[in-house]
C-alpha cells in the first residue's frame, strides 16, 4: 500500500527530483537541503519512503510540511526500482532526475543541466560527479563531451565511457515507458544499466557535460552498490541485458559480461563464472582477440584464477584507470 502527504501538485514544473529513501536518516536532511537550495527553484521534490525502519519517514514529512515543493510517499519496502517508478508516475516536471537519499547536489546542478539540455535539444544529459569515501573524494571522468545519438550512448554505457548508474543524469520524462519501469524485482544490482539502455533506445540525442560537476555520490559500506549476488542472479541480469539489446551491440555486450565477471570474481572468489551460461558464449564470440589482449587475458583469468593471471588482469585495469584522467588532462574539451 502507498500513502502520501496531501497537497496540491505544482503544474508544469521544470524538473522533478525523485529521491528513494530507505534507512538514511543520518544523511537525509543534507540531501533534501541540497535540493531545496538549488538555484533552479521551479522544481518538484518527490521523496519515496520505501519502508524505512528508522525515522527517515518522519524527516520526509517534516520537509513536506515546510515547503510546498516537497511531496512524500510512504510505501512498503520493495526496492529502489519500484520506488523510482512510483516517483516517475507522480512527477509533474518535464525533466526527471534521481538522487539517492544519502547523496547531495551542488547548488547549481539542476540549473546547469536544465539549460544545457534544452540549449542542445537533447533527451538525456550526463554530468560529472565526485565519489566521496568518507573524507576522501575522487572525481569521476567522462571521456566524451557534447552531443551523441542514443545508439552511441548505449555503446558508451557498455564500454566504460559513461557511468552505468542512473544518478547524475537529467532525463526527459516522456522517455520512461513500460520497459524502463518494469525491470524484474529479482534484479537488484546493475538494474540502472538496464534502465539506461531502455531510455537510450527512445532518446534521439544524449549530451555529455564533461566539465559539469553536478553530483556528490557517497560510497558507504553496506550500501546497495556494495552487495554481492549469487551466480544465478548475475545470469538473470545478463539475460535481461541481452534481451534489451539489438544484434548491433553483440561484441559490446560480450565484452561487458567478461569484464563484469572479472570484477565480481575479484570481490568474491567463491563465484565461478565458468559455470555461467554466458561464459562459453563470450569465449566463442570474442575468439578473434589476441593472446595478450585484455579480453583474452580476462577469459584466461576466469578459467585459471591463479596469481599470475590475477596480476596481469590487475595491471590492465590499472592502465585503464590511469588513462581516464590522462585523456581528460590532454584534451582541453574534457
């Protein structure tokens, strides 16, 4: 069941900011304050209390009582995807942005994204961000700047050129269709990638704002992004991802799956991805890559996860990480 604080909805707001809230009472006020303090004031803030067991719900109600732009929904816990879907249903803005309840936005974030996306006639805009690890922060980099097609955006998502998360993006509301909002509830990690792909399939143009720092992302122990899943659930994700993509993205898909398997194997050595129904498909479809290529080394590591193969793969990943800031330093447009 869902109930919400009664109030008149604002008509034709520029942006609806949707905040799924689950047990983030210690961080929630900072999040909401950062939204209410935006230089773009014509916004709607939708707080979805997803069955919190702490006093997050009370904090939401307090803000709704103080500011007419804030709308609160209280519902049983069903996960972030369903919480976001409820928010989209009641969004009155032409544009939608998702923010997690323990994250914040810089004060000019919505203003910058709103006018850039309209000036460039796009359906989605992606800005840059800071990852916060307690007191330490690290900048996230985009390796493209400017306009691209929805198809190019999908390529960027699968090949590491864009963050697969839904955060840090402003999205035209009419892109949200049944596919984007009905991702199986069993998929509880990387569901954002699926949503992004469904949205990208409907988008004519996407804009990357490589110079705009518009999101502060908190990395915490115990957050959803830190959870490990079993092999069966990862196969379900890969299956849904395969179904969502046309054959134009076959190679991108198989490379994404192999690289994801490696990352997960690093985190949890107990998962044997050679038993995945997708592993042999990846090997067959990526057979043309050379012995010393990152693709082949990654496959060999998954087959024989010894120390030598582990070190080689770690070296390739380190080189890839170092390339991002270096490319941005050399390219004045980034």
